[in-house]
C-alpha cells in the first residue's frame, strides 16, 4: 500500500491545479478504509449555482474525472438538491450522515477549503462502510491542508496581481490541458494509477474542436489614463474584470494578458453562442457606469482553437480580429473565422480541420 509520504510527494510534484483533485482523491482512496470519494464543486452561470462532481473514485478502481469546461450546466443538480452538501459548504464544518446506527455505513462531508471562496467552493464526500477513527479523520485533514496549500501556491502564480484574473503565464501552461476531452468513464487501477505528469502529457497532444480563445481590449485606455490618472485607470481595469467574471460562466477561463488586454478560453459547441457571450460582455461593459470616467467600451475578437495552434498563434488571430473591430469604430465583437470567410485574412481553414457547427 502506498504511504502517506508517497502521496504527499505526488500532491506536490506537479504544477497543474486541475490535477490536484485527482491526486487528492487517489490518496484518500489508497490510505483510508473508504469505498468511494466524491469531490463536488460549485459552478455558476448567469447568477445560478449548481453542483458539479469533478471527481468520483471507487475503491474497486472505477471512477470519473470531469473537465468543468465541457459540462452541460443545465444538467447539473441545483445547490438546494443536496442539502447536506450545502450545509457543509455554508457551515464550513464536517457533516456526518449515518445510515444504520453508530457503527454502520456513513458519509462524511468536509469543505474543500476552510475559507469562504466565491470561485472555488467545494465539498469532499467520503463514503465508508463504518465509522472512521480519529486517526483517519486526522489524515484527511492533513491531506486536505496540503491540497489547500498547493492550490493556493499554484493559484497565486497563475493570477494577475491587479485583477485576480488568470495571467498570460497561466494560458501558456494550461492551453493544451484546458482543451482536454472530458475524462469520462475512467476505469481500472492501471489507468487511475497513472501519474499526473503522464496524464498531462496525454492532454497536450489532444486538442478537440469547439474550444475558443478570445481577446478584449479596453478602447481608448491610454486617453483614460492620461485624462483621469493611473489610479482611476487601474480601477477601470478592475471593474472590467468584475464585469467579465459576472458575465461569463464559472468554468470559462478569464485572463488579463497585461495592460488593457483581457482574454477568455471557453468550450462552446457553436460559433454563434461564442459571439453571443462576447456581445453580452461588450454590452455589459458599455452600460456600466465607471466612477469618474462614465462610459467605457471594449473591442473583442475570438477564434476557434485548431489542433496545431499554440497559445501565441491563437492569440495572434484574436488580436487581428480585435484590431479589425477597433479600426471599424470600436465597441464591436469580431470573429476571426468570420473575417476569414469574408476574405480579410487569407485562406479559410481546411474542411475537417475544425468543426465549428
């Protein structure tokens, strides 16, 4: 049996926050007398919150790991549908559910984080045939603290200091793994024993269709800074980031690439839906009243992610679309693919390269 030290090494051995839940789940299954572990996160879309089970592993080897970017939000359970989870989340303390007496099967629910987090709230469920001892629960707490520490360290290195959005480095590190097809139906101890590094290497060679990268640039930002000063200009960036977070889905990845340049990586089945999402963001910025400044607008451009794209090549296409929007009067959203189809930027992608339908 793997030792606690071996699992601590695995938790601290990689630099991908998206793999931490898998590593934590594998450690708890290996080290504790439990039959199942579930990690459920809170997802939000247009003000509505639902549960997403990002990890579910069984002691016999079955399980499922879900990429949050590939879920159908409307199929997820409402927060109120799982009252015990919600109680654990809101109270930030363990909830124990006994099924058949003091020594019978039970479920232990613990908050994934000890603090109240808007974007990362979640619950760990431990399903056991009997009562866990104080020593077992201490081990859970130790692994949970290591997970939290690693998550916070990786989060800090991934975030823009001013806005709290993901940074350019994060896009470089996560570009290929972010577009991994949903890890659904993972079964067998051999597959589940695969290291995070091995899974990450597999991710980086599989870029499915229906992923989109977008850029958004605050119009006339240099004039805003010159007229109102640097502190007010920074406040504009903070508020644009807030509008972006409030407009997009929890599982869309929002970035600040530097200066007035923002970005979004999302999974969406249809180009028209991506356009609609950026139009909502553009409109929400335009109607927001910015203190001292008043009206602010953004120009946006987006493109589909192709199998041979790098972060730089995909960003270059989004920036071409943004530049076209700005030269066309600003406060617009342009699709790079749409501009290609209209003959503005070279040849259209070969048939079959990407399915944008």
